[in-house]
C-alpha cells in the first residue's frame, strides 16, 4: 500500500514532465524551418503524449487522477525562454532532461509491484534513452530523406561507408591554416615589440626564432593531445556500445528501430533496416555509434597528421616576420618585415576561408588590420620599455 502511494506520486510527476516535454517539442517544431528536424520534433512530441496517456490511464486504475496543472507559472516562463534560445541550445537542454527521465524511470521501476508496471516503465525508459540519442544526433549532419528514397538506398549508403574517408581532410587543413595564423600573429607581435625595444638589432631575430619554435611546438602538441583525446573518447564509447550489444542485442536492435521511426521511416522500413544491420555485427556497431551517438571514424582526424600540420604551418607562419632580420638590422629590416608580414596576414586571411567559408577579401582585410594593430601595440610597448626610449635606428 505504501509503495502504491509513492508510485502514484511518482507517476504524477512523470505525467507532468511528459506533458511539458510534449509541449516544448511542439513549440520548437513550430519555429523550426528545417522540415526533417521539424518532423523529428513532432514525432518526439507524439511519443511524450503517448507516455503521458499511459500514466494517466494507470493513475485512474490506481484510484487517482493526473494533476490539475501541467506546469507552474515559472515553468511556463522557463519553457518560453528555452524555446527562444534556439533549437540547438534547447535540444541540448532537452537531451539532458531525457537522460534524467531515464534515471527517474529506473527509480520508479523499484516502486512498481506488478509485472505490467515494470514492463511499461522499462519500455518507456528505453524510449527516453533513444530520445536522448535522437536529440544528440541533431548536431550530426543528417540530410533529409527524400520521399522517393527507398530504405534499401539508405542501407546501401550505410554499408558503403569506408573506415577512413580519403577526402576528409578538413581536420589537418584546418589545423594548418590556424597554425599559420597563430604563428604569424604571435611572432609578428614579438618581432615588432623587440624592434621597438632594441631599435631593430640582432636580438630581434633571436627572439623571433625562439617565439617561432615555442609557438610551433605548443600548437603541435596541443593538436596532438586534443585529437588523441577525441580518439580515446570514441574508442571508449564504441566499447561501451559493444558491451551493450553483447549483453542485450535485442534491446539495442529495438533502440535502432525506434530511432529510425523517429527519423521518419515507417515501422516496416525501420524493422527491415535494423534486421539487415543485425546480420553484420561490425556494421551494426558502427551504425549504432554513428546514428545514436553521432560518432564515426571520420569525425576525428589522425592525431599525428594534425600535430605535424599544425607544427609545420605554425613554424612557416612564425618565421616570415623574422626573415629580414637574418640579413639586415635597423629601420630597413623593420620595414621589410612589416611589408612581407602584411601581405602574409592577408594571404592567411584568404586561406582561412577554406575553413570558414567567408568572403576571401573581407577575411584577408580583417586579418591584415588585426595584424597591423597588434604590431603597432607591440612596437609601442617595446619602445615604452626601452631604456633609451629610442626610435628605430
């Protein structure tokens, strides 16, 4: 009897959260311009409504009724503000809520005395887990499915994906571009600062080379450790998913099937796709990782390649302002360094458009102006610290 009272109160909380979740999904869908994402949000809203109806019916069976109010005034304000922060942020918060809901249903299962309640909670817990994975997939590139696209085509696309995509070079190219940007900007500041301090003496190239070396090693090691960490996280997630498949393969198959249904496939199509994938264990594991967790072997580049590209590019970018001081000193070396560094800043700004997709001339001009401003500040600071307070000799 005591467990029934606690179960009733817990079901009321679940009913309110499911109703509130459904409303949030509907409001997000009404503001979402992408039809595929809108469809997924509406499907999630339908699923939450179904859960709420199930708990309402169970509450009536237990001699109770759902609460009179779904949300408090402050909860409504919070939902209104959440929806207006944009789909991306709202989806991240909802993903966290779905994870909490999964944990709540695990706790409620301990209060349930009947096998029917246990089965219902286990089923909804499983659905909430998939909902969280679906929301996570919003950050993964998922092109909308065409109405005339047969599910077999989708399967063929999945099966044909290679472990490493030879065309996937954005990672190391990005590291190279930003490495050159970092090296050029940092060392140009060092060179102009030391030129202001020393008047353009030989100490400038010594400081410049030291700065180039430090920047290159820092960028390279940072890129390596970052990508290595991504790989370790990926491998850990894959291993966790592998264990889940080994422990309960049918549950994982049902999760994938439901995931495809929420993405717009029919029950028959989703079942056929899941069954097909189950026959290829390795591919099934990769698909679960990709579709549910947003992980693929192509989402992270080779750490060594990225480290090398970042180190080399930073060194190249950093050495450019130093080159004139290998041959000259004084005002002439400073002017030459300023000229070639200005052109280099514009060139790096243009290269950045490979990664950013911005206007090439605007990106180049922006990079140039930032570089010149940095040089002016660094030079002025160097002069301020100079014992002689001299201008360039």
